[in-house]
C-alpha cells in the first residue's frame, strides 16, 4: 500500500498504541499523531514508540490527518467520529476499533459529513490489560478485522479502510453491523460475561485449589469494568439473547446431572468438544488477544 | 527422600505417564512398572521414558511395589485401590490422582485392608490433552497436590505419601475429602461445565469472529467426555450447588443489563475482578494444567 501521510489516533491505549506501533514499525505512515486527554499518557506513547507526537487538542490533532482511527471506549466513539469528520481534511478517512457496531453506525449515519467519511472497523485483538504500556506492534498480525460497511459507505473510503487494516497485518471479514453484533455477542461478549460470573462465584479462600481451568476460564474477568460495561450496554439485546442461550445449555447439563443420565452428559460434552475443535483447526497460531 | 524400590502406576496416561517420567527423571525409584489394559500404550510408555516396563496383569504389576499410584478414571479408582491393597506387599502404600475424593474414600473405607494402606491424593495438574504422548516429567513442579487423610489413615503411610508427592515437585494441601470436593466443584468442575456450555452455544459459523476470550474460555471443553462425565457424577451434589450459584450470579448480571443499571454492572464486574486478582497474585508462574 502507498505510504500514508499523517495518521491520527484518538485514544492511545492498548489498541490505539498498538496501531501506532504497527504503523511506525512497518513504515506505513509519515507521522502518527496521538490524541488523548492525559498529557502524561501521551508522553508515554511517544517514549514507547507508539506515536510520533501527542496532543490533547483533537481539533489540532486531526487537522492534517489522511486517516483518523478512533480507539476510544464504545460509548464515546460516535462523538469522536463526528468531531474528526467535521474538523478533518475534506478527503479524510475515519475508521474505528470499537467492539460493537450497530448502535455506532446508526448514530454516525445521522450526521451526513460523518456518514460520508466513516468506515466502521473492529480488529479482534486485545488483551485483558489496559494502557499504552502493553501496546504491541504485532498485535494485529494474522488477526481478523471486521469491517461493517453499509449502503451509506463511500466505496473509495471502504477500499482505503481495507488497505489500512490489512497493512497492519489483519485479515478482513466484511459483514453488516447487525450480523457483527450478533456474532460478537456470542464469540466475545458472552465469554466475558461468563468469565466474570465464574470469577465472582469462586471464593478467594478456595483459590489455592484452583489451576488451569479456573485460570483460563476467568482470564478476561481481569479486563476493565467500565470498558466492558459500555460494550454490554451498547449490544444489550444480542448479549441478553446469548446469555439466555448459554443458560439454557447449562441447565440442560444440570438436568442431565440431576437425572444422572450418563449418555446425555457425554453427548452434551462431545457436541461442544466437536464445535470447539473447529476453532483450533482454524487458529493454528493463537496469540494474546481478547 | 530415600530412593524408593519399585513404584507401580495403574493407568499410564497423561497423569500416570507424567508421574512415571518425574520418578525416572528425578531418580526417585529403582524401577517404575506401568499397568494398563493396552499393550501398545504400555509399549509407548516405555519408549517415551514414562515407565521401565509395562504389564497388563495388575496382580503381577503390583506384586513388588513399595508404592502403587492409581491414575485411572474416577469411577474405576476404588476397585483398583482394593486390588492393589489385596495383591500388594504387606507394607505397600497405595495413593491415587483422582479428581474427586469423598465417594472414593467412603468406598475404600468399606474394605479394611484397602483402608489401611490408602492415602487419597489429587495433584492439581493436567491438561485437556489425553494419553502418555503428552506426559511431562515437570507437570507437577510447583503444582498443588491435595491429600485428604481421615481418621482411618495410617500415620506412617500419610508421611510416606507426603514424601512421595513432594518428591514429584508438588506443594501439599491437606483437607477432608468433603472439603476437597466442595472446593474443587467450584475451582475445577464448574469451570469445566461452563467451558463446555460456552463451546456448545457458539455456532461453528461464528468462529471466524472468535478470539482469545472464546479460546481461553472454552479450552478445557476439549477434554475427554467420559473422564469428565465420571468426575461430575462422582461429585454430583457439589457440582450442582456450584452450577446453581454460578447461574444466580449470571442472572444478576442479566437483570442489571435488562435494567440498564450501569453501576450494578460495574460493581459486579469489579467484585469478580478483585477476586480473580488474588489468583494471579498467588500463581506467578502458570503452566499447563487443568
């Protein structure tokens, strides 16, 4: 892909910082500007090589950007997209890294200028850790990025968004915002809700007798509370549906155990094991992600 | 600890094979005899360095053993302990590696000779993988082994069991069989049931959009169906209690989401996160285990 001029990143945390690092390490942009509220964190971003420079003034930060990537928490993304669209260059591409898409795309669509410049994105990579200190230029290598264009999306900017995300190392999937949110409710939001409920129900005094099943099953419960609350709320209907489906499955297990029905227990287990095997078959090189 | 003579391992799979490897690599026994039903698997065990020799005849296999370790699936352990007690040397110590203890200890207690030689053990180490091919002499290094002696337990054999398991690298916890089963229902059996329900509810066609939260949250769903069905059934009451407590916690999350109560969602998340942080603080070097 041709080298980009200035790329602005709004929100320089784990994801924003990793995008900055990837752009800089791969020589994909002439300049990476980080935009945030905390000058100390922006200084960290510069020191850690995630951005070339930082500013707390979003208007100034996006002024010269060819691409603006919004990496703020879900409830804040729509406003940041609108601002970047208004304050940015005529030809600016605005994309984002948010974990939910339907509500965001609807909100952006209400603003003609934002609608015209925006291509919604979601790189499925992350970690339960937070902050630019954990940023990693290889975070996106081989990971999936989902783009959710609609009939509103400018075809030229869609092309540029594809180049942008594949340049960071992502393989692309394109789907509707609605289909994205339904799928992610199952593949990501539900696993987070389940991990948190599991961590919440195992008392601290039993942890000396816990090992790998607990460790892996609760890992993402260590993620940020307000970040995940924002995601759950933005995808409420699909999350509730997924939790209900999960509860039904667990109740089927419970009923089989109450009835001491060995065959049903084995069948439930083997169906799940078989579905899970597809994931391993498709993901031969797992890395840090969420 | 003084070097042991012959150690017999009944069931040379992942756990039995790892015990054999640890004994041999650490020079803890003069001879390790593997006992199993499949001569080909026993030959694998010899080839892979897990045992010195194998036999399909348990009576012959335990005849000269100073220690017999029963590593068969949970429903089979009590019978293997009884046989080892009957066929073994006068002074034999019989221990096991089973994941549930109350039912087993009760069954063994009905047989005076078995009761006299048995010390129940549970090394909390393992993997979702199965078979001697995955055996690892370092599987127990730094891991917890729970011993569940009762008033029936011979004090001398308890001492020998402590030496045996610490010799493999374990740190010990001693508790009652009942307390063991209640704790493990929460720390291990529930996480397995939850992982399986999660894997069962995410359709294969969404897996391209799954990443780390799904991967870790479902890892142990790849474990063996009949092994885990045996564990759930042997610890039914405590597993059912744990699943119910978990469902209540998940329902609290669901209710808060239905009510769109941000503060309750954040509080639920942070309580769980705090409990989970204790685990990380206590386990600075996680390894393959289940």
